[in-house]
């Protein structure tokens, strides 16, 4: 029976692999967050934001430095999340305005019917 692999790595390049794993986990968390935002699952977005924040703290405490490609990918994911959430916010503002107009129209009809 083969023993289960462990998360500990030793030897030359181990720190690089650990850093790469951290940045891959962060990218995965951001990609999941983007997917949840696109689906309108804001509760899941908040959960994943906490996960991403914890990974960012871990990256900073370990003193890791992202490669330029990794940095671009993380920034792209963050920008897409921001854009998606801004679009949803705009949609909510439009829906609220539509509801407000509908309530105003209903109020006008009620006043007209009461006269």
C-alpha cells in the first residue's frame, strides 16, 4: 500500500512549489468567487472573499512574490469580479427604480379609484 502524499515538501525548489501552490489556491478561490458572482450567489461570494483574504494573508506572511504572469492573472480575476459585482449593483438600482415607479403608478390608481 502506498502512503498518502503529504503537503510538506523538502529539497531544492520546495519553497517555489509552496509559493506556486499558494498562488494557485488564490487563483482558484478568485475563479470560484467570479463564478459565484456571475451566478448571483452573493452569499457564496462573501464566503470565498474570506477564503481569498486568508490566502492573501498567508502569502504576505510567507513573504511570497508572484511571478509577473501570476500577478497579471490574479489582477485579471479581481478586475472581472469587480466588474461583475458592479454590473449586478447597476441591475439592482434599475430594478429598484422600476419598483418605485410601479409603486407610484399603483398609488396613483388607488387615489383615482378612491375619488
